[in-house]
C-alpha cells in the first residue's frame, strides 16, 4: 500500500510539474498574441483615414474601434475623377492572412477606384476578389461594402458581400431599413454572382455601415 501511495504521489508531482510548464508556455503565447494585436491595432489606426474630403450637401462621421480578437477593418471615402461622384468603402476580414491581404489589396486599389470612372460597384468588388482569392486561406473570409454616390441625382449605387451591416434611415418617416446584401462573404472559392443595386437618397436621409469587428 505504501508503495502504491508513493507511486501516486510521484505521478501527481509529475502532472503538477507538467501543468506548471504548460501554463508558463501558455502565458508566453498569450503575451505574444496580445503584443501582435496591439501592433495590428496601431497599424490599422495609421492606415485608416482620419479626415474625409468635403462633399457639399453631405455630412460624414466615423467611429473606429479596433477589434480585440482580429484585425482587418478598413474604411475610406474618396473622390472620383468625376467631381460630382464620390466612393465609399467599408470592409472587414477574419483570419490573420485574410486581414493582411485585405488591407494590402484595398490600399492598392482604393486609388485605382478613383480613376475607374465608369466601373460599377460589382465590377470593383470583382477586381478586389480576384486580387485576394489566390492568396486567401481555406478559412479566411472578407465582408465588403462598396458604393458611390452621384450628386447629380443623389443616387447610391452599391454592392455588399458578406456581413457588413448597412442601413438607410429615411429622413422623413425615420424608418430604418437594411440594404440588400448581394451574397456571402468573399472566400477562397468564392464564385457567386455580384450585382449592383441602386437607391434614391432624399434630404436628411442617413446611411450607416458597420462591420462585425
């Protein structure tokens, strides 16, 4: 009996030592992840715009809170070569590789969007998808809203992929309606048809776009 007790105590000691070692390794890993997320947040804050161009007849505002669990949120408003049109993009990604790919591609293409005078939103999203898919991982996902507003007709043309929540608040009735989502999120094997939709904007209407992050 004494030998069995000694053997059990030896086993318990070994388990305790292994648990202490595993906890120490876990603490190091958590510290590394926190540091990486902190760096990601700082990078995101540098990349996203802090000032928007002035578009007569429109008021703009934003709130940017970096996610505590992943990176990849991005937004921008920019002028087209046609001064009576301006573009809006709001995007979010899950998966470390997709987050990095998304930011890289958007930063690369945002300025090109300004020069694509006749391109429709679904064509822009198609170009973004083509750039991203070849490098995306199997579990990587990206949600993207892209649209442009024509100030001649106050018409919003837009496309939405995935779960960017976009709402329109009617300036008269105060009714809030979600904009139609075209398809699921952008992924490695994405092959869904993307469409451009249009809505008419009226005085005092409010458009709100929010990412999951």
